[in-house]
C-alpha cells in the first residue's frame, strides 16, 4: 500500500501531462507557393573568369507543422523544396534547394478569419545550386531572418492561410546578401 501511495504523485503528473498534450492544438499540412522576385545573385569566380549567377524559383512546396498556443501565439516550422531556373556566365539549367523556416506567430482575434504576423529564422541548404558557382562554392548552406504576414481562414476540416513572407539572407560565401519575397498558401488540418 505504501508503494502505491508514493506512486500517486508520479501517476498524477503523468495524467496531467497526457491531458496537456491532448489539449495542445497542433496542425500539420502542406505549404506551397511562388517567389515574387529574383533571388539568387552570386559572384562566380573561376580562374580569370568572373560572372554573375542569377535565378528565379518557379515552385515552392513542402510539409508544415503549426503549433497553436494560447493567447493567439504560435510556432510554425516548414520544410520547403524549391526548384530554380539558373543562368550563369558559362552555363544555365535548373537546381534545387531546401529551406527550413522556424518562426513565431501572433494571431489577431477573429472568428472565421484571423490576420497574423510572425518572425523568425530561415535555414537554407543550397544543394546542387553550387555547381553553377564554379570553384568558389564552399558554402553549402546559409541562414536568414524572416518576417511573415497572412490571414488564417477556418473552414470545415481545414485552415487556409495565404501569406507574404520576406527573408533577408546573410552574407555567406559566394552568395551576396539578397532579399527574398514569396507568396505562400498553407493548408493545415
């Protein structure tokens, strides 16, 4: 009997933790969209040749996780695949990158539609984009700061959230600091 009495605080704590996890409002889904500006601008130096690599993505898509906290707060994390049309000094073609934005959100109160604002960090893995940068592509990833503004609309069984997202990338390796503006739409369940 004494053993059971000593275990009551542990059992109560576990029961409370399970209830708290079930009370969390976690959404998962997909986010996709298109870029609104040219994004890649890099110096490519191969021996005596110097050129500029530019590119514009044509599709952005990937899974998302949205944790809705009390008081209109939330956290969103995405894994976004981006395909690029790249034109360099000596070559052109397509390349791909992955982005991993993680940011906090503040949702304004509303019944059906809720405007939201957010900010956080964006991490990018350059992937095969580095082949257009010649011998100067030592960096395979970079990070930047992002800001987002959107509108979350609640319809039966799904939340639709169109958003404008701005990322300011850091100066890293051969890629000069650039601004990225995307229009994205999220579908969460």
